[in-house]
């Protein structure tokens, strides 16, 4: 059976904790990734940035306040706040850095795990992406559902 490491893309872009928002946006646009892992100087995974993490910057309240408001029972029917770009200045692209917007809500898998195990975990956790890390926390890559399908098609000779 195919291991996770065999299905990973050969190259993946990562961010440092101090990478500014403007550079993060450039990475998303240029490389068309949906997830940007944030690693420390030793390559250890600290978190990841997704599009939803970026859009939090444009909401009128910080993420913690929004989560707190969601726990108030009578506010359940209040629609989620719209994105607010009126007060955003060009400086925000340099002032906001990866460590401020990254999420630590991600699921990991070992590069030695079987692809079937990765698929089961994705299904159970309702995720389309798993972050691949070594046992010591070193970032290896990101495995998406498409990577699993492509690896299986490759194994069956459907694609080269």
C-alpha cells in the first residue's frame, strides 16, 4: 500500500512566524495553495494559515470576541458580521504577521502512515487536508484529498 510520503508534492512553501500579511497573500496567489504551514527556524510546525484565517483580519471584531459572542444564547439569530475593509490601510500588509493569524486547529498524520489511513482520518475529521509531520513535529508537507486520488490513479496506471 502507498504511504503518505509517496503522495506528497515534491515542493511546498512554508511561512515563518514573522512573515507579513502582504507576503502571505503573495504566496497564496502565486502558488495557489489552500494552506500555508507556519514553521519555526528548525522546521517544526507551529500552525497553518488558510483563507478563512486571512478573512478574519477583515472582520470588525477579533476572532476571540466572535467566539465569545457565539456562546451567548440570544445572539444565535444575529447574522455574522460582514467583512469590513473601510478602516484598512496599506500598512496592515506589513503590520500583521503569520503568528497573529495562524490557526493551530489542524490535523496531522505521519509520513509513514498508509494513504487509506489518511483518507479515513480526513473522512472522520471532515477535512480535505492533513498536515504531515514527523514524530518530532518537523513539517514534511500537506496532504490533500486530490493527492490521495492522484497517487491511487498513478498506482493503477490511469495517470503517469
